[in-house]
C-alpha cells in the first residue's frame, strides 16, 4: 500500500511532458492536441471553437434561468431517458422514516436539505444566507486536527481526509426529523474593508466570521474548525472527469521549479468503492476523484441518505448522538440494502455528469477580446488553464476527445491567509483550494439571482472575488488592481462572457 501511495505521489509531483504521457492518443492525435490547446497569442478575434466551451456537449438553449439544466447535446436518445430519470431523483424530496412513501424513506435523521436540488438550485451556485433567505445551499464543515501518531499516519495514508468533531460529526446539520433536535444554526457576521484601486476607485470587501448558535448537543471540541462551503455549479462535471490525468499532473509544480510563484499541487483521493488512490478533481479542496464519489458524499452528509458507496443509514450522526442513532432508517429490503439503492446513485450520477456547459456569449465583442488579452497577460491563466482535449478513453462516448474550456488546472493552490479556513481536507492544507472552473460564471445572476462567489460567497461581485485572491494568486490580483478602470471593466466583461 505504501509503495502505491509513494508511486502516486511521485507521479503527481513530477514536472514532465504531459503530452508524452497520454496513452489514449496516437502520435497524430498528440500533435493536434498540442496545437489546439496551446495558449493563444492572438486576441484580435475569437479562437476557433471557443464559442462551444463544452465541445459537442455544449448547450445552445436560450440564456435564461434554466441555462445550467440542459443535457449534453450529443448524448443518445436512450441516454436522454437516463438523464431525465436522474433529474427526477435529483429533485426528489426525501422524507423521514417510517412513511407511506417507502421508496422516499430515510431522510436524516440530521440533515441540511431534503433534495439535491435544494442546495444546487437550478443546478447552479449556492449562496450564503442573506436577510431572510435560507441557508440551505451553504453549510459548515467541521474538523479537528490529528492528535496522535496513528491519526497522523491515517491522514498521510488518506484513510481519512480529516477528523470530524466527536459530537457533531463532519458537518453542521441545521435541520432534523420530527422529535430530534437540530445540531445548531450557522451565524455569520461581516466586517467591511476598503481596497483602493488604481485611479482612486474604492471597493469594499466583506470579511466573514463564523459561529454556531443554539448548539443542540453540548459544546464543540475546542480544536474543531469551521469551514463554510456554498454549493458548486453542476455543469460540465462529466467533461472534467474525462480530462486525462496526465494533462492535470503536467501542470503541477509543487516546488515552483519554474520560479513563477505558482506551485499547484495535485490532490490525491481514495475511490469510495475500491479504495484506490486516484487524482482528486471535485469539491472545493479536490477531495473527490469522481462525480459518483462527490454524489455519494452529498447523499450521506447533506441529506442523510445511505447509498451502496456510503452505506451509513444514519448519515452524519455520531456515537454521542444516541437518540439520532436509535431512530428508524429508510432501508426497504425489497428494494436493496441502502436507502438509495442501485440504480438511484447511478442515475443521479449520470444526470450530474451530463449537465451541459452553456455556449459563450459576445465572443466577438471588442471589450470581451480586450478583457481576454488582459486576463492572459495578468497571469490568470497560470492557474485558470483555458482548455483541454478530453481523453479518448472517457467512460461516456459523449465526453470523448472533446475540446473544452473550463478555465481551471484542477490543482490545489495556496490562496493566502485571507481565504484560509485552517482546515485540512486530504492533501489540501488549511490555506489551499482547488482552482475553481470559470465556465458559466457569467450566467450566475441569470440562473441563481445573485452574484456571490468564492467558497463561502463572501464576494458580492467578480471584482471582489479577484481582490480576495492572495498567496500564489497575489501577483495576478495586484495586476488587476493596478489596471486602469476601463481595463478592469474589460476583464470583467470577459469573465461575464464565459
């Protein structure tokens, strides 16, 4: 086992020729991929195929509130049925046990939402609670540091990604089934900080502070950290999964050998079914290797529903919550051994893998092209890698050999103390985050009715999100702040076209 881990770690950290490692490509294909994914030097016009940022999967439906909810354009007719069944299960409201609707039994007993759609409203981005708005699409991860040598070894071996609070588990559940107390309520207070940009323009950034009120089961462990997370957009996940490992690993430079100040690290993650180490690429800290793993974790932690990959019928209930563990679960033996037996997880996973990225807008616009040039020249593409060609060996034929434009390297980067949550998750330290994909970001307001960005939604605009960048992104952030006003507006216009 140790040899496997060391081999994977060496593979992740080596800077090598990515193209040479791709075993799915012929020499002819390899040259084509190298040519088409090379960073552009011409910003006078759009690049070829740039409009279709999800390749042949791209949705060209109207840019309205449903822009993130369309299936991959190139899936088969029979796969459309799978997608629609998965969509129905994604929207399904689970109920507490026992109930007359047995196939929907199993909610909680502690939970954050009753349906996947509750967090990923319209398959888009979550938000912090604002005013009377609910907090369903945002929650607090709970974790404490390793305390013993045995625990430190378990972390190094990725047998665990961190250690939950002994009473409240891995995340705070603010809802509970009837007769059971919820764990508590997230409380956010903000302080405002003014940043002055070139030309004298000022921007107010809000710095959040997180607490828990109305704790239902006694105090938290003194060492437990609170890490807020909003729900990520769902688009393009199958395409991200189809990117060749080699193309992501080739961007890793943990020792900053090229001296550019960017030292992205590849995250390792254990497959939930096999236990094998794989390349992490999903979640705010790249803690999951596949869409299926991301989904099974959400079923367990967010809704309290067991699946074949995470057969925990009482969700995140801990041994300290005896009443929670004494309540009935929703397993129906005639249906299977878990509350969401096969094929539920399969169908929800297929749905999640085939939500199509929308087509670009305004790519011929002069301001957008100017903003694209500034985005490249400011160093943003050092982490937000524009494009890839997916593997010919992707599981779904619709995702194979597609030129896609997610604008992410899917690596872990130290983003500085301003964004640090102090919480280790697998290979990610308390100040590291996975580079967020940018495709679809310009449609956030259209789809979700807000413009809250970053892992906790503290940024109220794209400008604020950029100004929160620190650590490895400090130079790019400072370049943005030093731009004249019209150039900053152009860069934002480019981001809004994605």
